[in-house]
C-alpha cells in the first residue's frame, strides 16, 4: 500500500483502526544498512491546514533530530 488517508466524523473509530494497523507493522531496525524501517506513520492533522506543522509531525514520527524542528533563529551551531 503506497498511502492511505482516513477521514470522517469524530468518534467513529478512525484512530482505533489506525493504531491497530500500526501495531501490526512496527518499526524494524535493519542492521545491514544501519537504519530503522518505519512502514507506518500515524499522524493526526490539525483542523487548520499547516504544511510546516504537517512535515514536522512526519519528522518527529520517524525520529528525526529535534534540532531540525526548531525555528532557524534558535538552532545553535
């Protein structure tokens, strides 16, 4: 499956189904290449569209360094 977006009214079980699928396909460390393989990324979008926040949620879910998520003025060399 390349991608799946689930949407609908509040309280109909979207999150419950998504968490069940996520538990079936957990992150696996691949020693040959030294990386973790994350087949499922579970995100909950905010009601107001915000592209920066969307990509920040993706980075957090794959374990990207937190420093990448700070505003440029706060990043220390």
